[in-house]
């Protein structure tokens, strides 16, 4: 098994990257039907008071029934500047924020119309920071069942409501506000990068981390 198929996500939780660690190819399913209450348009970061959800506004709202590839971002709202300000507020004093700040700020200034394109931009940015070379494609049709001897199908497995049930052993590392909030599992990959920097790659490769 050397390929993952999964929905595109907005700076996905660390557990996704842990599953990707030993994979050589990822395909993002863009022919699936949009589903609300997922990480497709939101991510979880950590603030001093606990988890903070960043949510991207969508044209036609979250209850639409479009294919994922056709879901448009509602750019009439200043969501990028708001998300960036929140990230800075949460991580300004984290050990590695300054290391990533400039390039990430440029990403948040990029105008993108489709949610899939934004998620792919976030994915590519993260791959570069982790130093991973993983081939990436988007699907050309919707396939209900994949050959499980060749594919790891993570579609609809990494969801806010069921992530702890599906992945009871999260990626563990030292978080900025852990002394106040305790360790909060399954945060965005951004949390791991800002807290651990270049060591993130080692942590993701550990068995049982």
C-alpha cells in the first residue's frame, strides 16, 4: 500500500500527516459531494484559552450539494486577514513561529476562488516545510470502493466529530499552552510546526507518537 485517497483539507490535523509519512502518493478526491462539519474548510489551532477553529466562508453556504471541485470561497469576506491575525495572536510567542511567519503570510495574501485550490496550496506549503517529496494528484472521477491492498482510503475518516474514535492515539508533542489547557489532540499541522519546527518530521515518523 503506497497511495492515500482523501478529501482535501484546510491545514489538516497532524494525524493525517502521520498517515502520509510512509506514503509516496496522495490523491485528493475532488469529485466527492461537499460535506459540512469537516476539515475541508476549517482547521483547529491552539490559543491561550483552548482550541480555536478557523473556518473559511463559502459561496452558497455550508449546506450546498456541489462536487468538492466546484465549491467556491466567499472572498467578499476578509477571512484570510482574519485567520492570519488569529494565527499571529495564538502563536506569536511559539518557538518556531518566526521561522515560518514570512512565507505563511505570503500564502494568506494569495487570492484563490475555489476551496480545493486553497487546500492544495496549504498542502504544498506544508510539504515544503516538512521536507517531504510526495507526488500529488486530484481524482478525475468518483470511485466508491478502492482496492484496499493498494490504497489507504481516508475519506470521511478524519472528521471533527469522529477523529478521536478513529484515531485514538494522536500525535503527541509539547504545545505552547499545554501548562494551561493540558494537551489538546488532533490540532492542525500548523500547531505542530510552530511548536516543534524541523523536529516535526521526526515526531510524525515515530511509531505511536
